[in-house]
C-alpha cells in the first residue's frame, strides 16, 4: 500500500522564512513564483488586525471611562494615564489608517461591550447595572478632559 505523500510548504514550516522569501520574490519581480493564495490570506488578515486593535483599544478606553464616571471615589492616576494612552494610540492608528474612520462607530459599540467586561473584572460594579449601549459621545470618548487630583 502506497501512502499519499504529505507535502508541507515553507508557509506551514516557517512563517517568518516564508515572509522573507515572498519579499525577495516581489523585489526581484518574480511574480509567478509568489505564493498568491497565502499572500492574499495574510494581507486580508493584516486588515482584520487593524480593526481588532481599534476595538481592543476602545474596550480598554471605554472600560476606564466607565470606571472613571461610575467610581469617582476611587479614581486614580493610573486610570488617567491609561485613558490618555489609549486616546493617543487610537488617534495614531486612525491617522495611519484613515480608512478605519468610517468604522469607528461600530468599533465603539463592540469596544463598549469589552469595556463592560473590563469593569466586571476589575471593579465591584455589576456591568448589568450600567448602560448596555455606549453612553459617551465621540467627544466624550476622545476629547473630554480627564484630570486627577489626589
């Protein structure tokens, strides 16, 4: 009995080496040798990663804004800096990827659910007692002043 030969590609064996090989082929203009199917998959994946990063950063930002507004008695300096950092990184990401801007409203909706989960993990607040859709305007999210005074 002859078993079918198992073939594995460089893509499956060593992803980093595969990326370097694809770059070499592109630079050399050897387009016929490119692994087109996997290149397409990876390029699409990069776009999905940018959207996921936006949702994740919004989740952290919105979770901290919820903590800020619903737990004023325990506000902390670290919350201020987390809010500032997430705002800066989101603005950087949108500047570098302007085509994500139309997706911001949807990303806020998804990020808000992540923010509720963060509140549930990190505080005694019950996320079910908080608004179930984002109560913050884009101005509140990205621009409202947040200052901490001990």
